[in-house]
């Protein structure tokens, strides 16, 4: 996935929101990261169906998403 950098940006924004008492925004950013993982996996899957499916099923990127700061 060539666009994984967006997941780091969203994680940083979520952490900032949590640290600054913006709970609703942090929750929304968390959900946005989940959506980004799915869309990136889907886009990757369209390029190489077997490899993209394996990454999606293996949960590539998911441990960081489940982590709340």
C-alpha cells in the first residue's frame, strides 16, 4: 500500500484530539482510520486481488487502529 502514510497522519490527529479533550473528534478520527484501512486494502485488492485479500484478512495495519491514546 503506497498510501499508508495517511494512517499515521490520522493517528497523530486522533492522539492530539484526545490529549486536548476533544473526545468526539478523537472518536471520529478513530472511525476514519478504520475506514481508511478498509479503503486502502480495497484499492490494493483491485491491483492484485490475491495479495490485497490476504492483507485485508490478515489485518494489516489493524493493531495500531485498535490502540487508543
